[in-house]
C-alpha cells in the first residue's frame, strides 16, 4: 500500500472545499492509500502529475520515487490547473 502525503497547499484546499464534498475527497484519498485508485495522468507541462475527479474538485498528486503519493493540490476545477503545484 502506498503512503499518501498531503502538501500544505493541499490541506488548505481541502479546508476551503465545501462541506458537501469533504467526505468524497476523504474517500478518494483513502482509496489512494489502499491502491484502489490510480487517477488519470495529466498532459502538457503537468504530464508527471495525476488527477482524481471529485465532483467539481480535483486532487492533483505525483508518484514519488520511494513509492509514496504526494497530494500537491486539492482545488476547484476552475483553479486546479492554473499553475504548476510542484
């Protein structure tokens, strides 16, 4: 099972998310920890990142060389891809 680490920016994004999607985001992160979700690889300049869709929110993460998954950003889809979260 991969270890999942949340970046400070991701924690802030989670706190800003509406309460109605908190549980769904937590479920997606739990699924990542269990290895059940792989996400979809992004394209272009963010090609080394993956995303998981949760309602109108996105979880952007990267796979680290040590096998850990680092969640870089949790944001509304209108803001998720505006800048490189790394």
